[in-house]
């Protein structure tokens, strides 16, 4: 009975080790895919991002001008 428990424990340890390895591999694949997606951004995506950024900057400029006291 003790030997069976030991064998079970060893089998669970091997399974845990295999799952840890698989987890690390999946983390690496995810990081690679994330980077590939960023690099694969097309021209239209870059243009859209620039347009959105310009809009945000204009809105920030308006807010700043509202906060500044008027010049006399």
C-alpha cells in the first residue's frame, strides 16, 4: 500500500512537471503572438491610431485652455 502511494505520488509529480513545461511553452507562444500582432498592424491601423491620438490631444488642449486664466 505504501509503495502504491509512492508510485501515485511520483506519477502526479511527473504530471505536474509536464504541465509546468506546457504552461511555460504556452506563455512563450502567447508572447510571440502578441508581438506578431503588434508588428502586423497595417497602414490603415496606424493611420487610425494617429487620428485618434490627434483627437485626444486636441481635447486635452481645449481642457487646458479652459483651465488657464484669460489674458488681458
